[in-house]
């Protein structure tokens, strides 16, 4: 199996799960990630830019399936997201089409944000990456759209959950905001389920979460993480937007990829980020196992 994104948070969990379950893994690693890769020695490593069609074609050769888990979540403009979130998928599709093996499964780890492409450059890039696959009816592709993913090694949500554990919720959205979450272990099992049942999942776009009906409001997140009521403070939209504008300008001046941007603020303030597991469970027989209480307890100790 060929895997992109093996050096990332989700990718590291994914390749270890696949190796432990008897799947040989070939990791396609970008040159700037190669120095920090330190992948399991059981994993074959190929170094190439994701947009290098010839190199991608060589990496695809002989692989029985492909999982595209590479992605960029930080950027100043759409072009900062394009290489990993769109161009790499295009190169991979080209390589698969030229190989003549249209039935080789390709699983794309996208994002629930792709369902709202007007919110941010990141969301639009994920939507465009999915569109590359949708234009290929002869290929056996499957799209997974997880919501916020947490677990060991996560650097985005852990700090927020630690703050909740200490008794404070800084709510970025409206008071009735509802959010879906998924533990990384359940997400990698979902990828494995796609690989085990590619015909049943073929051309499906599945939005999956931890199975909590209707997602969570912030009170429910606090109850699951802290086990008690906590202080909930709504962060004003004007403050978030102001901080994002300042951060965007600093990123432009000092050439770093920002996380907090005006687009990210629109994502954070979206009232509903919800999923429905039923279609994927019917197709692949997958069901989430890790509750937020269990996942947070393991993550925070």
C-alpha cells in the first residue's frame, strides 16, 4: 500500500495500524519531511514532491492500494494549500490512470470543512482536492471527511482540551454551537475498513464521527473532558476577527504559515459541524469505539 502524509499526526497512527495488521506500507515522503520522518523500519520510504507526477508514478508501481493522508492546514492564501491538498491528488490520479489499474482503491482523507468551501481557503482547497477524484468515474476512489481529530500526538486540540480539564471553556462560536469529534484510532480503523471493502465503499463520500448523536455543545464537551461544570466564556467574534487580521498581516510580513486567519475564524464560528455515520457503517461495517470521555482521559492522563 502507498501512503502519503505518513509523517503527520494522523499518518503516523495510520501506517502503524496498517503495519501491525499485516499491510506492507510504502510511504511517499516530501523532501522537507524526510529529515524528521523517523518512520518504523518496517515501512518502505520514497522521497518525492507530491506534485512530481513521474516520481509519484514510480511510487505507485506495485502498490495494491493508495491512501492519500497528506495535507496542509496552515496558510496565508489558497496557493499555500494547493500543493498538498490539490496538486498532489492530481499527480496521484494521473499516475493511477496511466497505470491501467482502475480498480486499485484510492482512499482520500479529506475534511468535513470541504462541505463548506466558501468559509476559508483551506476548506476550498479540500473541496477542490475532492473534485479531482469526482472527475474520475473509472477509478475506485473513496473519500472520508472527518471532523476535528484528536488523540496522542495531536498538537491542535490537546491544548484546548487541557484548558477544559482545568475548568475553562473559551467558546469561539455561538452559544448553541454543536460540533462533531473523532478519535484518531477510530479514523485509522475507518481507513482500514475502506481498504477491506473497496467495492462497497466505491465513490462514497463519508462524513464520520465518534457516534455522539447530534454532536456536542460546549457544556457536553466539558462534562466529557472535565467531568464537571466549568466556566464557559464566549470569545467575541470581533476579537477573533481582529486577532486574525493582525496574524495575517504578520504572516505576510514574516513569511510564516498562520493558523488563525479570517477564514479560520469563519470555520470556528460556524454553528454546526455534524456528521452521520450510517452510510459508512452500512457500506464498510465500521462503527466508532472511542468515546470522548475515554479519548480525553487517555490523552490528558
